C-alpha cells in the first residue's frame, strides 16, 4: 500500500537517521522543505523531496529519469493533494493518565473557591476520589470512557501516547487499569478516523491502516491506597510489581511532598528494575523533592513535572540519559509555577513536553495547546516547543528510533494541516482550527 502526499507547502520535522534526541541549541533547529512531496509505503515513510517545477504545474511523465516520484504514479498509489498545507510528525504524548473513571468536576468549584491541589487531596479528594470511583466502575465501562479520550487525543493530532495506572491503589484495581491500557494498546486503531469508501469494510480498512502507538506505565505509587499505612502500601507496591510487569513497559512513582519520599522511590524503582521496568517518574511538582536525583541514579528514561527545580537538578541531569519532561498544562490548570524550560535548554539539556492529561491537574490532552503554553509562558521558540512535543517526546517514551520525526524508515504518523500553516502560527494563533487530516 502506497500513499503519495503532493503539493506540501511546508514539510517540517526532518531529522537524519540515527539521531535519537535533541539537546540545548539543537532544539532550535528542525529540517524543513518547501513545496514538497512525501511517499508512504506500508505505513512507513519511504522518501520525500521537493516538487519539481513541472510537478507543481501539471502532472509529470512517469518516465522522467531520476524522478523519485515516477514509480509512485500508478493506479495503486493513493494520492493526497496537500494543496499547500503543512505536513509534520504527529504529536507524541509521553505522560498521560487517561484511564480514569468519570471526572473530578465536583472538585473544580473547590479549586475555584481557592483550595490548592494539596488541600483537596488532604480532604480525601484528589487521586483517592478517582480511585474510589474507578473501584466502582466495571472494566468494560472504564475501557469505553478511556477510549473516548484516546479518540479525542487522536483528533488533536496525537498518535503516540504513554498511559499510566495509579487510580487503582490496591493490587486488584491496579491490575484492572493495566489490563484496560493493554486493551487500548491492541485496539487503538479504532480511534483513527477512516475515510469511508462505498462498500469498504471499515474495521478491516482501519486495522490495516495503522494505529496510535501506546506505552504502559505502572504507577502503583501514585498515592497511599485506602486502608494501608504508608509503609504497608510501599511494600504492597513492591509486591505488585512483578505481576504489573506482565503488562507495563515502565514504572513510575509520585516522588513529591506529601506522597512518596526519595527513599520509597528508590526501593520501588529497584523492584521495577528487577522486573525489567525502566523508570519514568513524577518529581518536583509540589516541592523540590529529590525525585530528579533518585530518578537519574536509577537510570530513569524521564523525570517529569519539574515545576520547581534549582541548579542542582540541572547539574544532576547533565550528562545523564534521562529526559526532563515538563507539563505546562498542569501549571496552567493548577496555577503553579511553569518549569524553567528556558534555563534547561540554555544549560544544554534536552527537553520534552507532555499533556499530563488527567482529571485532577490537567484535564486536556491537546498537545498543540501544550506547545502554545511553552511558547507563551516558558519562552520557548515555536521550533523548540515543536521538537519537545514530537521528537524529544518520542525519546521520553523510548520510541524515537521509530517515530517523532520525518525520517525515512519511521512510521508515517503525520498531521496534514489546512493551507498556509507554519510552526509559529500554530503556537501563536493557538485556537484556530488547523488540522485537515491525521494520517496513521
Ligand atoms: O501528574 N501529580 C500526580 N499525578 C497527576 C495528577 C493526578 C490527579 O490529580 O488525578 C499529575 O499531575
Ligand atoms: Fe502525571
């Protein structure tokens, strides 16, 4: 199966093969091509190039020697005319909590009336409130509600997502969440809209057309489950880990004030490592927690949140393999500081951005808005923010060898925009409809 996208006004996100992340000044750059074409073969980016002068005016004779487009011009090739639209890699969202039951709309008023995230949690609301509701919700219903969020994210241009457990908080319900994430992994293709052609079997068409990439994270240590003392619960999480590892790709701990200490985190991450799970952890959202350091020591793939950091955390990350991930959507929603993204990049570090889509601190999975917030509130340039929501975001979930950029051989997970868009306009005019088609 071949698809040719022609008349692309701007192709952005071109990265040479073999590069796996961008750091510091490299984040200010991305490969672009104006007036381009891109060829997809069996779901993979096969080639791209510039439209020739003649291409742009009319159709070209396929015999053109040395024309990479020539072989693609046959009846079996689907041709999409981009009509001057921009084509970019789809967003990768490396940090979400989209498997949850219901919502926390009830706490929204408490928040408006001035209660902080910590105060709501201390009153038995927050994560425990979501855990109670999840406990009462059937696995099928939880799956249905979560798939609606996958569809929403795909519609906003996200085609790779990490999903965490963490609203179970006991062995039974944590496993229920991990099974739901696993089911999403296997059925995520159903969230990609297909163009219906008369007589075609839609289900078959979509399963052959590709699916969002899903990664699963065991976040048993999200809060102390009801009925446990703190120490009992840390032990319970350690005991759950081998079973959780049957489904999960990564392990996470909410290492923060009032939740889990760096010592708890270290014990849990060691149990995760023994079960083959690499850490991706929550650190420094509510306080400078020691989470960055314990994450780096345990070779975390990423340390996430980082609303509060000092020079010490920047130093800890320097030279490490750990990707810092910031979540401006939760800063925006909770009214807490935005992470020092500018300082991180200026210090030569890589940076990824994610939505943190969850019912308590970031009820949105719109990565374009994340990109806009990073520009408007964290002073990233549009290209830096773009690299942070695509290529480096793929690195933060361990998939930058196969997606997150326009590179031959990578999965064709793409966004095609309406005519005239570019990365600056995307962040600047942040509420104007822009997506023409999400291509998986
Ligand atoms: O990343 N901080 C911890 N976990 C989530 C919030 C979860 C919730 O409030 O439901 C976060 O912000
Ligand atoms: Fe989170």
